[in-house]
């Protein structure tokens, strides 16, 4: 009986400790992510300002272009015994 009670108590304590650890890890990851985002915003502020000055009304039109080159392929039938053409 004491064995079951001890197992239940130990399981509850481990569950609470695991939950507290996961909350702590989540908070640390959130703070590090926010710090990285702030660092990138700070480092790219001159670039963003220059991009806004170059574009009309502060809008950037982004697009993609694909160049397709068309060409014709000629085929020659070669038979045995025909002299080669130049």
C-alpha cells in the first residue's frame, strides 16, 4: 500500500517538475526568438529605409519572370550506304 502511494506521489511530483521545466524552456525560447527578431530588425533598418526611399509610395512590386527560348530541331534520316552530307 505504501508502495503505491509513494509511486503516485513520485509520479505527481515528476509531472509537476516536468511541466515547470517545459514552461521555463518555452519562456527561454520565446525570449531568444524575440531577441533574434529585434537584432535582425535593428541590423536591417538602413536597408529597409533605403528600399522605401527608392520605391514610389513606399510600395515594392515583386514579381518573377521566366524566359523561354524557342528553337527548331531538324532531323535527318541516315540510311546505310548513303554518303555523309555536309
